C-alpha cells in the first residue's frame, strides 16, 4: 500500500519509515535535494520511492505532492517534521486523506497565529504581544514586565528563544529571534512574540486524535536548563501527578488541540503547572513529541505510536490502550564549553533497562553550550517500573559521563 511521508530524515521520521515498511506499506518520502543527499543507505533501502520538491515554495510543493500522491495512489500522508505540518494538512485535504483542518493548521506551526487561535478557543496562555520592530518590543516588554520571554513567530526547538530579565538584554534577544533560521530555506515570518514568563513545573501532554476524538497517551515531565536559554535536558513519562493537576493539564491540552484544528494525528502540547495549581499552555505542535518521546512511550506503556499514527492516517482503528505499566526517561548530553569535541567517555553499556546510548556529535566537530535543542550531543534512555529508581539511575549515568572539549579549537 503506497503511503507518503513528508521528510524521512530525523529520529521520529525514521521511526515512521521503519514502522510503515514493517507493516508492508510502500513508503515514498518527500524531501528536498539537499536533505536527500544526507539519507543513509539503510534509510534509502526502506523507501519505495521519493519526490524531490522545494519546501521554500509551499504552493509549488503542494502541487508537486498532490500530483505525485495521485500518480502512486497514496493511501495515507504523514509528517513528523515541525516545519511541514501545515503543508501536510493542506496536502491531505487535496488528496482527500485523513488529516487536520487545512484552514487552521498554520496555527500549530506559527506562534503568532497560535496565540490568536488560543485566545479564541479560551486556552489559558501567557500574556502575549506580537511586535514587528525593536521599539514595539521595548514597549511590550515594559508592559509585560520582567522577566519576559522573547521568541520568533515561526521558530522550533527553542531556537531564538530568550528569557530576558532586564531592559538592557532586549536588543540581543530581538536579534536572536530574528536570526533563527527555518528549515529548507522556507519563508520567514519576521514577527516576534513578547510573552509573560510563567513560573512553575514544565510538562507536555502527548495525545492522539482520530475523527476529532482525542486520546491522551500520557503526561511527560520535562527537565530544562535555567538562565536565558531554556533547553530541554531530559524527559520522563508517564508523570505521576495528583488528580486535580492531571485534570488541569489535560483540560487545557484538549482546548489547545481543538483551537488549532487537529482532527487526525498526534499532538505535543507544552504547559506549565504553577505553584497555585493553575495550568498555562505555552505552545502546541501537530506532531508526536520529539526528543525520543515516542521511544519512551513504547518502553513505558507498550504503545507503538508510529504504527498507531499510520493506522490513523489510513483511516483504520488505532491501538492506544497501554500494554505496560512502566516508566522511561531520557537524558541529553550537553557541554558548557565551546570548542572542538575531543571525546565522550563514561558511557554505560546498553542493557534491558538502558536500551539506548548514543553520541550523535562526531569527535573533532565544533560544539558549545546548548542554546536550543539542536545543541544536544547525544542521549541515554533508562527504563523500569519505579519512577524514582529510573530517574535516579538516569541522573547517575549522566554524572558519570565526561564530555571533553578543547576550547582552543572552536570557531
């Protein structure tokens, strides 16, 4: 059965490719020429075909995808790529395949549009002002108060996001937001958001929707850095919370999902739970959570999210009932120093409770402090039944790993 995947590169996209191929589907990837050149031999062997298009020209890309989809008789279309969720919704509509509302899909990608949809959908969100120049930004920050958060309208993976504590830092935060680059050379929305900084514990809700009926798979607890850049250093799931806190998070996630028109597919909703129990939605993505959250779901809950997403895309019933009552955590490797990566030592052996250990940064490459999620050097996954035991083991492993950087060799 032929199926389309908008971008097969990346951890989550490759998982989708493997799941489809294992189910006997013929996977056709849609990508651009530059990214296609990076596909591994293993990935290419899983594909039945590919379409090269120019994502920087969205209207032409839509025509290319729908034309190719009709020629191969595509029965489903998916993406795990943050930058392609809007295009995926429009392509699904054009091909008459299960997907999200094409009129609202851009709001799950563009944070300026998202803020408007959240307001209309009565979603609890930080106070937000959208600005177009530095003068407006200074005025908005003064009105919101410090600390505040400055972020690009169309960023992803925490790129270009700064927590600003004083007026003197606004200009550099403005430039960071404006310089954040989109994938594939896609057109940029030059607007910038100024948001109230909400204090509390950070979580995400991992959900799957089919025919506008949503199933929440779990709540994920996030570990993030402090300082001006809030980079995710780890995830753990399922979070064990008091019933009232869980209800508050799920209720706001449900509102956010409806607000951006998700009808069929995964969502990753990021929220803050305040000390007073109030829940605030930071943003939503119309995709499965990145950072190996799908792998954690497999280990902890026994749910195959990749196969479930293909079932939904094909219009088939999805199996979403947990088969396990476990717990899983991931910790990411980072370095506080800039320079040339010399070595990563102290890595654990893979076992049944440590199913994944990976360093993705090659020795000799330039590395530095993580200012976005792209600054991660690798990861370790730990699984088990008891949350405290798993988290303690993950933290201990992280303490035993040494990242050696030559500071005299960085560029």
